[in-house]
């Protein structure tokens, strides 16, 4: 199975990237493509620029989705919404193919330093992504990242770790039944 994984952030110190990397440890037997949004930097989307053509990076993003079997992502929340880097990539890609996520099974996550754990962006994505062909199988939100996550150990809050492990196991079961 080919897994596409990414954080919806362009930060070099992305906490969402750390969450994704922690979850990927449960998928070591699979082929993993962990991408960095910084490899998909494009001009800010506008219809004027769209008339001149689509950036290669937008086509490449759609290609890596096409080539995967499963998507695991964790969205950063900036001012209660997607990061500008992710939103721009998504805007360009969706203009090429409205079914951006191509009906791939998805484990959707978010984390933040605050107590809501990226809940605003998570709630938006849960209702919005399916309109763009995301097959969201499960979600996980980790609040208070710096209190509940250690860079060496991963999720250190026992209740949240148990919840995450259960969701990973359920996700694995769901994607295996889709084969």
C-alpha cells in the first residue's frame, strides 16, 4: 500500500508534521511518501494567473495523490482556518481537478498549541473535503501539543495516545476492507 502523508503547514518546525511522522510509525510496513508543502510553492492563486496556465507544482500534487492508495494528513490551523500554504496549493489543484483527493481513504488530523487542537480547521475540513472527493475514514485532534507530545516519545498523554492508537487500528481495518 502506498501512503501519501503531509502536514498542512510550510513551517520548518511544524507540530502537525511531527504528529504525522509519529502516526507513520504505525505504517512502517507500507510505502510512505511524506511530502513537504515547501516543495509546492506557487504564486498566490488568482483567476488572472489561472488564465496563463497552471503551475507544475499543482499538477505534481495531484499526481502524488493519484499515485497513492491512502492519505494521512494533519492540518495546521492559522486564524481558525487552513494555513495559507495549504489553501493556495488546494486552490490551484482544485481548479485542475475538483476531485482533488480522488476518493482516497483519508486519516485527517490536526493539532495546535491551544486547547481546541485545531478544531476549527478540522471541522471545516470534515465538511469541506468530501466535496473534493476525500473519503475521510477517521479523524483525530490533539490539543495542547506542547503538553501532550514529546518529540522523542510522541503522544505522551495516555488517554489521547489510546484514542489515537484505536483510530489508527480502525483506519487500518477500514482501508484493508477497501482493498
